[in-house]
C-alpha cells in the first residue's frame, strides 16, 4: 500500500464497459484511497428491494439514467456518511457525476463549500469494438459486484464466484440492445462532462488503451506524479 502525500479527489469518466470499476479496484489496492460506485450502490438497493431499488431497476433495465435528483440525494448522503467533505480526505468516484446537472450540483452544493473540489478527472478511452467484446463476455457476482470476464479474467471454476461459490449471472443491462442504449446515453449526457472539466485548470487527464493493464500502468504513474507517494 502506498501513501498519497496530497489529497486526491478523483472522478473516473468513461463509457460503460471501459473498466471504471476495474481501475477503481486497482487504485484502491495500491493507494490509501476509498471509492464509491454509483452503479454498485444502485445494484445494492435493487438486491435489497428498497424503494429506490425498485425504481432504479425499472429504469436501468431500459439503459436509461436514473433521475438526477435521486442520484444527487444518494451520493450526497454517502459523502456525508463517509466524512469525505473535507479538504484533507482522498477518495474516488466511479459513475457519478454522469450528467451536467449532477456535476454542477455536486460542485456547488457539496464540494466547493467544503473546499474539496475534484482535482483529478480521468477520462478512459477504449475503442467501442473492444468494449462490445468485453460486455459480451462479462459475468458478475450480483451480491458483491465482483466482475469476471470469460476471456481476460475467468472465474476459477466455471460459472461460480471465486470467493463464495455462488452462481455468476449476466447483468440484465448487458443485453446487446440495452447496452447500445447505454452507450448512446453516455455519448449524449456524460461525454459532455469532459468539456465541463476541461475548464478547470489541469484537472482533466485522458488515457487510452485496449486493455485495463495498459491503462492502469499509465494511471498509476500519473497518480504518483500528481499526488506523490511514499512506500
Ligand atoms: P460499467 O459498469 O460497465 O462501466 P456503466 O458505467 O454504464 O457500465 P454502472 O455505472 O454500473 O454502469 O451503472 C448502471 C446503471 O445505473 C446506468 O446505466 C444507469 O441507469 C444507472 N446509474 C448509475 N450511475 C448513475 C448516475 N450517476 N446517474 C444516473 N444513473 C446512473
Ligand atoms: Mg461500472
């Protein structure tokens, strides 16, 4: 585990299937940095059958986005609960903000008043053909959110989770038609955030690659460069 010398407040941006969850997990293993994933939080609500979960489930099934006000409430509560609204804390967001309204609200209502604005926004660039291939081969352990890929990262025993032995499933929204809709929603609503964060000085950083290994190697180097690190 490496220590960061300066607080890192990180957002990972990238199309569905670009590996945000994988990069988050690897950064968390390497640095003393916690992350939250809006998709994982929503899937937990769905598994637990909460009111938010029931609403989210019907929306996610169609490939559309959950309404901004619902997402803002969920994430604001999470930031407060974790005590992250402080200029000294390091953390990472995967999947939120995902629209201009979410980004503005997060800045204005939460981060700016706490003097804790995002200082590193990572844009993951992965060719669409690679993404489509990954999704076709993706299996998940629904309870934990662990992700497997039949090609790059298969489970030790076919069809079951390495840690619990429970069955793996496909995410319902990985169905090809719904996945196409998610890509479309990304291009329409989330990609414009790249321009939003471009305006902030030196915060946006783009990284391209066909594999998560290639991307992670560059990402780790950049984190060390920006936020220092001692072993
Ligand atoms: P992947 O997990 O493959 O990277 P993704 O980023 O599209 O793909 P998740 O982040 O897991 O997937 O999100 C799944 C779904 O949850 C989205 O399609 C959307 O419906 C909903 N969702 C997640 N985060 C948000 C958000 N910030 N705003 C609105 N809806 C969201
Ligand atoms: Mg994800």
